[in-house]
C-alpha cells in the first residue's frame, strides 16, 4: 500500500492559506498617530523645577521604656496625613527594611538601628529628614 504525500503549508511570502482576521477591519476613521520622537500633547514644553519636600520629619533614636532596645521614632507629619495613609507608609517601610514597627499617636516607630537605611528611603519619597541625635 503506497503512502500518501502530506500536504505542506508554504512558509514563504506567497499567498496565505488563511485570511487575516483583521483584514475586514477598517481603520480609516481613526486620526493619524503622532510622529515618533515628538512630545506627548499634554507634556510640558520645559522641564519643571523639582517639587519641594512634602514634609519635614524628625528622626530620633529612643530606648526609653523598651528594655534597652533601640527604636527609631519618626515624627512631624502634618494633618494632611490621615491615619490610614500613615499605616500604609509604615507598612512599606517595614517591608523595605525587614523589621517591625508601629504607629503611636501620629509618630512611626521603627524597631532596630535602621537610621542609615531608613533616611534614604524617606528622602526618595520626597521627605526632608533631620536626625535628632
């Protein structure tokens, strides 16, 4: 019994065996796109000045009533920072530093000697941080 030859699909740039599902779409009613490299329509023409720091915070070290354990206390948040927003900031800092912490009366307490790692994180978020020791 002779074998039948398989029918092969051409992979060259010749006529396609299938039609494109997008061939019937008409994009004639769409406006032309902007040329490559041109600025976005809402982009400012000149670069703006860097923003002023959102807050000026005081970072101080405390061991009082903690059995000799060091805690960094971050205070000076304005009333524009509601408690849920402070809790979100605290959670982000705790994850970034890999430590514990808590929110006590509008101050953040970060466990451990983390000042050298904490200050750049806060400055990257736009805060001006002053050390109080």
